[in-house]
C-alpha cells in the first residue's frame, strides 16, 4: 500500500547579525510566519525564540539581535 505524502514545511533562510558584531547564517524560519503587513518582522521574534531555547540548553545568555536579512539563493 502506498504511503500518503506528508505535509511539507517551507522555510526561509536568514542571516542574523548580533549586537557584538557576530553573524549566524542560514537560520530557518517557517515561511507561514512571514508576509502580510509585517513583512519579515515575525522572523526576528522566531529567531529570538530559537536563541532562547539554545541558551537554555547551553547555559550561555542569548545575544541581542542587531539586524536580520534574508539569505541570498
């Protein structure tokens, strides 16, 4: 019997620059969060949430985000 196809989640990749000047490339954000009147602003909140989860596991406090830009293809 054939399997049913699973729902595909689309992601948009972002480059993140932090207040200390460090950069992280290709951070994934769910494409369903983006668009509309807010544009890419929801991506910043999603990346901040990812950073909080990472900092809880590592014990290192999260860095403040200076800017985000979409990664080029």
